[in-house]
C-alpha cells in the first residue's frame, strides 16, 4: 500500500511571528558601512547597533524594554576615531560589550547601571566612554567574539590577516593566528578548545588557538563572495555548518564533519537560491535547528539537523529586506509563549523589528520537550586557567526555572483567595436542595484589588455559593466570586451557602477549600474590570455629549426664534412702506 511518509519532528510547525511597527525599535540611524558583519547584536537585556555618526565611530545600546520611537538624541558609546564594524556581548555579563573599529582598535565598554535613553539634562544626553582599550592590530578590526566558557577571553580578526586572542582583564594579546587573507567569519567550538575561520582565500581552517596552528585546512566554498561558518555546538565537537557561494554565484549550505574534512561536506553542498546577498547562519543548540538570514532579502529560512543532514522546515517571509540580523540567547526567550528563538532584523536602516519563532501548542504548562537545558550565562573557567591549557564544558541550567508566574502575561495574585463553585439552578425534575445552613469561613482572606467587582458584574444574577470537596472542585470551573462587596477588604460569608457532600463518606461538617484560582481566571477578571471601566468612561462621555448637544439645540432654537422675530418685523416694515408709497402714488395721480 503506497503512502506518503511524514517525518516526526517537534519543530515541523515552527512559524515566525512579526511585530507591529509600534512595538519595534524606531528612529534609528543604522550604520551604512559596507563591511560584512551582522551590524547588530543582542542579549537578554540590551541590543547593540552600529551607528551612523560623524566625527568618529559610535554604536548605540538600546534596552530591550524600550520599544517604540526613540528620542532624536540618545546617549552613544563613543571613543573610536573611525566607524565601528562589529560588536559582541559577553556571555557572562549582560552589561559588558566589546567593539572593533576601522581605526584598528578594540574597546571594552560597560553599560552604566540603570541605563536609559531618556534624559532631562539641558545639555543633552551624555555619551559613554570605554573602560579599556586594546591595541595590537595594524589594520581595521572586522570581527570580535567572546569565548563561550572562559571569562575575559576575546578573539578579534583584523585586516592585517591575523586573529588575536586577548585577556581583556589585563589588555594583553596571548596568541596570534596568522592567515593569508582577510578573515570573513569565526566561531568557537562548544568548550572553546578550537576555533573555525573562513577566509578570503576560500579556505576553511580549524585552529587549536593555544598552539597557534591550524589542525585542519580544506577548500570551502569556491565562490568569490564572502562565506560564513558556525560551529554546531551541543552535538559534540565534530560538526560545522558553512554558507557561501559556488562559482556560478549560487548560495550554498554545507555540513562538515571534522573526521572527514578532506572528503568535503557531507552529502555535498546544498544549493539554496541564486540571490547575491551573503547568507548569515545562526545555530540553535537546543532545537538543533539552523536559521539562515540573507542580506538584501527579507526571508529567514530554517532547517533541522537530523542524521547528518539538514532538513528544511519552513521559511519566514517578509517584504522588508534586512542588512543586519541578531538572535537572542536561549535564556532570553519567552518560555510561557513557547518561543524557541527570537530574531532582530534591521529594516531600511531606520528601525529594528523583533521576530518570534514559536512552536504552536495550546498547553499552558512548561514544555520540557522543546526546552532542554541551555547555557546558564556563568563562566566555567578563568582566563588564566584557559590560557594555561584547561578546558571545561559550558555550565547549563534548567529552563523551567524561567517559567514563573511573574513571566506570564498576567501573573496570579500572591495572596490566595478562596474560590467557590457555582451550581446550576434546579429544574422541575431536580431534587429540592437541603435547607440553607450558615457556613462561616474559618479564615477569611483579603481580596486583591484586581479581584474587586465592577458595576457590570452586579448585573449577573448571584449564583448559589457552595464550598465543595476536592473532587467536585475538579469537575466545576473555578471562577472568582462576583458577589464580593467592593468596599469590604474581606469576604463575608453569605447566609444562603450550602454544603455539598460526597455521595459516600464525607461527613456533613467536613469541607475542603477549593484550590486557588489559575492565572487564566485572574486574567479574565482583570479583562472584565478593564472592559467595565472602559464602558463607564464611554457612558460618561456619551452623557456629557448628550448634555452638550441639548445645550446646542436650545441655542439653535433661540437663534431661530430671534431670526423669525426679526423677519416678521422686517416684513411688517416693508408692508408699511409699500402702503405709504401706494398712497403717495394715488395722491400724485389725483
């Protein structure tokens, strides 16, 4: 029996969700420098942007929480005497950033505490100065990249055909990796023991940086345009992905195995398309997916790695072309929205648009199968230990710790409130309920202001208030009590409460408190409160408008009366004049 086989994958339906223009980072002056870099970099707190400025080079740091249109003047990170070409955030300190410039210098910066783009200073915003300056390259510094496990270790590539490894705490370079041409990209292995680089001479090199030797050197993409490489961390130390061009200028994707580099990429190069823009690869070690963003086109396609091959999943399509793209570290995604990756793309060199890649699921609990352990943002080694020859795997943490009530869109109240279940009104065939018995709450608990009922809630008929057992509460939906008095800080038990017993063994006096409300219930109450407040505001506005309309109507009626009175007076005057003229005419005739 013939049939189509569908591969099982948790990420087969991942889709990209764009952001409205109002929620983007607008009014930016993004650098128009032609150097091939990602232009922007992101971490869970800030976004760095190469800035178009005169009088030397600068870049901007934008807090991720500051969305919308930015002020005309913002504090910039100034210090370079030529345009900034690349920046990189420290993986262990979200306030530490390195920059490379066309002036051949590498600067280290610290984002000030409580940094904001808004200022009340009459002299305007104050620029930030570097805390450290690294000098050693003879030409422009095109790329900067922090070490993934060792603190204060930084790799920089330059137009002098070298890659230098720095200890930024002392400001001294320890090792230099010499190339025959300009380095176009570089990437660290999982534990940082090796470094891969692509070069203008079309060679792919695997370096042991502490030996200053290339342990592997093979021919990569044969096209004349730039190529990129990214180490596929999280699946061992032997897989590398590259993007580049063929001799016919076709964009290609390659998967390399360190154990068979001389045989070329596994399964050969995969042709993507014939677009001329450089393809920027981004690897996600958690989902084992690679995202490819092309310069000059607005699409981001993504593949899943499985059994030594890349399997195409889908493509985010947009009509807005991008020059720079950055992806957020995994510890910064919105776990409660099933977001597996978040990208930032530049649009028209004027604003940056966030794009969320989401796994479509309806579950409201933590999805452990799509969120494996990820990098914790803590260093595993010191710079001295790594330069001394030590290696260590990156520290990991469970992403379920990010799934907290505070991270939800509307968190549940910290003070638990007692919830009562409602029973439907008895029909003619139903058994008559027992006589009402007054049930007093042993520990009345204060009600949060968010649960305060609004006037619209009083229109709903008051349900029968009951205290149910755990089994009954599981069957009945939990809703907040709409009969709570808004002026009293505690719940007053109603005299008509009834106690529901279990069919067999629950005594008449034994009752169990219902579980606390879920965040969804609290969210419904908050939305009802907002809707009620909006309706009240609209009613007040309509009432004032009605009054204004009645006043205008009265004024219009008064004006009409005046006009009618004046018209009658004028008509009577005309009649008198006509009569006088007629009399004079008759006298003249006679």
